[in-house]
C-alpha cells in the first residue's frame, strides 16, 4: 500500500487503512495518538491515512469476513473490488485499475 501511495498519491489516489486493534488509538498523518498502530506505522514508514475503529463498526458496515480485507472504492462511493488477504497493491494490474478509476 505504501508503494502504491507513493506512486499514485500525487495523482489523487487516497489510501485509508482501518485498524480494528482494540489497543491502538486514532493515528493520522499528524501522528496523533496511536499505540500499537503508531509503532507499526513508524517501523514501516507509512505515510497514508490510518483510522482506528476499536469497536469494529467497519466490519459490520462492509460485511467483512476476515483480516486483512481491502476494498477499492471509486469516486462515487461504489465498491469496485474486494480483496481478502494480503496482496501486492503496486502490481501492474492494480496500478492500471487505479489509474483508470482516477481518470473517470
């Protein structure tokens, strides 16, 4: 996700990760709060937004089935892709998908 953010962030791509870790705290680009998430972000030098949802509301809203689970959402708020498990977000096929969505 970080590599994808670095590649397409300036073109308008917005990545938001959501932590459901109960022991964390909100973490944003300004480095506010964070617990375990803050240490993870520092260690991996992440620069995209990370939100905290300790009650897991996002799991209910998006009807997730596991962790990690990712959603590609277009400019109209429609889910265009759902990915369960880890993936290489900067793979050519994903970069092409995001560029197409950014240009719509």
